[in-house]
């Protein structure tokens, strides 16, 4: 029985990896045909490593390391390097494709010459595989058979042409049946894809009734690295990711190319970008600091109150105060947006009843920031209250008894015992909370999408945007199109700041351990 289980396990393993390798081989061929060589190399290396790890007994210990390493490389390391690469390019709207892809697109553009020959046509379909052929007739009555992108002259008495009822209409050609006018209209989209090449020209569908000749409009000269307009002889040279003529005419689309540190320099030197970026940068730190400070202070005060053993209904208060933490942040943010609505929000209605006027919570930069701090205070204080409550309960009562004997006041006990001991446990979490709020996209975007708009900004920057929401809007909400290169540069800056905060967290944790030993 045991041997049967072992054999069944081996057979199952071989079957699984045979299927996996077959899918990997199919994917590899697809990636090779699409010239996605980076992903192809990653796929091949990963497939080989997984096969060696799980099919070879010698490499059995690696089965605990290889999968995690591969996922880390693909999901963590690769995105980091790709983001760095994008930040060093002009990648964005209008510059998405590679240069070779742009050249191919331009060379596939055609124009209709004045003296072009037009052809009436009959379309035929092979019902077995869905392929199409067309029989063309010019004004002189000459017949041309178009199939697989090629043109062939054909005689009217060719034995492949079948006119069963002898009415002069060809019903079949070499197994292909004639399409009716209704079927032609139904399959018009497929017929438009047919391109027949003949002597440097392309014959394509012009309208429902005819095919006509088109001539390629552009040709790339690799020796000169330029595009020639075959219609008028105009030459287009490479300039900043586009093919541009001497008169300044630019061909669309452009292509991505390496620009080095230009995106980072734009953030520092271009006043139209650096001004809004600096304001967003400063507000990001203010937002993270104020969020941590307000939630920590309120959470600590509530924790101290709830830590009082003589407080009645402590359990009820704790349960009620944890409710904001149990509600998903995106729901709370949307609810608070409704409460702060300038016209129908309940908060402004109360202010109007008491003070006679409301406040522009959504449209004024100062009050929008204030509202965001209030929202994040509501979302964050239960977490701070819980961790402070746990930290307070870990402080020995003997410390307070000794301080009281020495005549220390309540404030002195808090300053020299409670707060230092509290920071030993809570300090690293405060730093982590700062890093979290530094990238707290949800609250900012759901409340007012970083708005109101920043006056005079040339990029989609809002008064309440933080770096992460600013990056998102650079990527997807710019009126002039996405600027992925600039957004990636901002992302690199965010990554470096977050890494610095993490490093400081480790250093600060060690410092607090020294404080704990001296308290």
C-alpha cells in the first residue's frame, strides 16, 4: 500500500510537470514571436529551476527556497528595476511604442493616388476554416484572384472557376463559395483586413462595392535613420522620440527612448513642475506627521482613561471606540465625504444653524486639508488606542508606587515613566504609521481626489495631493496624456524616502531598547 502511494505521487508529479512544461513551451514560443525576450529568459530560467528542484532528489532542499525566490524576483525585484528603467525614458502618452514598432506602423500607412485602378469584386469563403479570397475585375474585364495577400491573374475559363447554372456568375472557386450581398455586409470587417500586394502597391477594400489601389506613404531609410514621405518627398528626422520634418511637422505616434536623468531634473529645474511638486512634497510630510501626531495623542489619552481600573463600563467604552477601526477605510472615507459636502453635508448644515454659514470643506485648500486630518483621526485613533492600552498594561505598577513615594506629581509620572516606557513599545509603530500615511492613497483619493486644483500647476497636481496620489494622476489623469516617465521618477523618490524611514525605524528601535534599560 505504501509503495502504491509513493508510485501514485510520482506519477502525479510527472503528469503535473509535463503539463506545466507544455504550457511553458507554448508561452515561450508566443513570447519569442512577440520579441518579449526579457520575459522569455525569465520563463525559461524559472521553468528549468522548478524542474530541477522538484524532479531531482539531489536538489530536494531547494524546494523551500526556489519558489519564493522566483516570486520575489518577478513580483518585487523586476518591478523595481522596470520602474527605474521607465523613469529614465520618455515613456508616456504618444511615446508608448518602441522605435521599430513605430516604423512598422508608419510603413503600413497608405494613400490613395489620383489615377488608382478600381476593381469590382466578388468575395468567397471557405466554410471549413473561415478563409476569404476575392475575385477582382478591372474596367477592361481582366480578372485577378486575391488570396493569402497575393494577386494572381486568372483567365475566365480557368477550371477552378465554377459556374454551375451557367448564368455568368461564379458560385465557387477551388472549394470557396460565393458570399451573398447580405453576407458581404455581415463580414465587411473581415474583408477590410484583406491586403493584396502587387508591384509596390496594396489593393484593399475601398467601399462596399469596390477594391482599389493604395500606395505606401512612408519608407524608413536605416542608413540615414529617417522616414521619407513617398507622396511628397518630405524627410523626417529623429528628434526627442519623434520623426520630425525640417518644418517642424511631427509624425504620430512617437517612440520611447532613453533620456537619462531628465525626468528627475524636470522635478527640480522646470518651475512649472518643480513648484507643484515641492508643494505636494511638503504637504505629504505634513499630512503623515499630523496624522500620526493627532491619532497618537487622542489614542494615548483614551488609553490612559480606559486603563483606569476604577472606570465603570470600561469594556463597553472599548468596544464602542474600536468601531471606526472595524469599518473598511474606503467606506468611512466616502461617508465622511458626504458629511463634509459643501451644500448637503450634515456638518455644514449644523454650522449654518449655529454660526449662520458653512465652510468650504471640499473647495478650499486649508479646509480640505483640515477635513482630511479629521477623517484620518477618526480612522486611526482606535489603532493607537489599542496599542497604547496594551503598552500601558505592561508597565509595572511598582514604578508608579516608587515615584509616588518620592513625591512625583501625576505629570512627572507621565513624563518620566509613562511616556518613555510607552515609546519603547509604540515608537517603532509610530514610525511605521508615518510610512503608511506617507503613502495613504485611499483617504486622499476617495475624499476629493487630491483636489482642489493647484493654481498655476502645469501638471495634474491638487492642493491635497500627496506624492502617491500625485504619481497616480500623472500616470492616468493628465489632460495632455499620461507621463509614466515622470510618474516613475516620483515613485523612485517615494521608494527612497520609504527606505530611509525603514532604516530609521531599525535604528530607532535599537535606541529605544537602550532607553528601556535605563528607565
